[in-house]
C-alpha cells in the first residue's frame, strides 16, 4: 500500500474527458472500457498510455489510502450535484494528491494575481529551484500547465511564452466549496487564516462565493481555531 505522497507524479497531459471518465467510473456510472476507448482514440504509445493510466489511477480510480475518503466525498458531490463545475472536482483531487501540480497552480495564482498573466519562463525557473534543474522538471511543468489549460483554468499565449488566467468558475455549492478548501489545506500542510481562503493562489481558477467563515465553522471535516482577537485559522479536523 502506497501511503507516501509522490514527489512529482503528475507527469502526463491529462485531458478533461479522461479525468471525467475516471471520475464516472469511480461513481459507478461508467466502465473501465469507456476510459480505454478514449485512450484508444488519443493514439497514445504504450509507455505514454501506461503512465497516463497511473496518473488517472491516483487521481480517481485508486487514490492513496489517506485520500480514499476525500475522493469518495468528491464522488458524492458529483452524483448529488451534477451541475457543479466538473473541473473543480478534478482540480481538488489533483491539488490534494500531487504536490507538483499544486505548486505549479500556486505559482500561476501568485504570479498572475495582479495582471492576470505571467511568463512561462518564470514558472519554470521557480519550479527548477524547488525540484532541480533537470529535463524532467521542465517537461512535467509543461504537462501540468497544458492540463490546467485543458481544464479551462488558463490559456497559453504568445506561442506558450505566457500563461493567462481565464475567467474563474463560480462555485456556489457549499459542499464543493468546503471540499476545495480542504484540498488547499492538504497541500499547505498547515492551518490557513480564514481571511486568506478567498484568495488562495492554488485555487485561483475558482470564485468561492459562499460565506467561508460560516461554511468552515459548520463543516464536519474542517475545524476553526483562534489565535488572538480577530485572527482565526481553519485546519483539517483530523489534525486538530
């Protein structure tokens, strides 16, 4: 049983339809053959297909032991609220599962916060500082950016030299909002101030419209703690 977080892991371009097929399989409304048909149509080589399946397994089909409950709750949201932004479910699982994916998302969120775009070279430079200057880091960063573009979060412009934010998806569902906040907490590995939740860089593709202070206070999976007057934090309840 693999219980340790992979260091990179998300090293393939993952099409939105592939991720959705994997989610539907876990939800019991599709079969493995449906996913295989999509991969057939993509004409992936044998090695690429195997690695793509590995990413999809960790994303939805066979999540790590500590994320099984989290994945199941994502599936429950999908089944109960079919109108929620599907990319938000994939994003939450990717952020909770793959630190490399999350770091790319965080960097794009931070670097594009003011002007709405950022240089691809700056993302690559910062990822290389963290993961090392090697070919795999550059290639995997590109795969993550390409996947995030395919999921409707960003657009690559100027022949890929810049990454531009697209309009954020509006998230109005309380369960999905709390679930996404939980993903951000799992990635951060520490409590976050409630005041920062609305602008967490790693969740930049989503506009969380609900009252977050009220929502996290009433979540059975999140816990609120105070650190002085007016300074409140949210943490995973299991970590409290």
